[in-house]
């Protein structure tokens, strides 16, 4: 019985959804950055060790890049909280 690499990926995407829905922007950015680093590592393994490309890993890389950019954009351009008068 082995360990499937999809398990931490699925768990990471589920956490990203939860953090984004709860508007926990800093945690979303942090987790997206970790996910991006992991996806880049797996892509490097594919390119330099395995010499094959998996369409699922490449699509996951594209997805996590988009999520990371959107999360950073939300962090940078988030509106200041409204103050009550």
C-alpha cells in the first residue's frame, strides 16, 4: 500500500477553498504559495528526473499559479475595512 501524491494536493485545494470562503486572505496567500512551490518542485522532477509530462500535474501547476496570483491580488488590492460612524 503506497502513498498517493494526489492526497496532499486534494487536501490543499480543499483548504484553499475553505480559507477563501472564510475570507482569510493571509492564510490563503500562504497556502497558495506553499502549493505553488510544491507544484514547481513536482514539475522539476517531471522535467529533469522522469523526462515525462503528466497532464494532471501540468494542469495543477496552471491552476495553482492562477490561484496564487488571484490571492496575492486580493491581498494587495483589498479594500480597507469600513469604519462605522
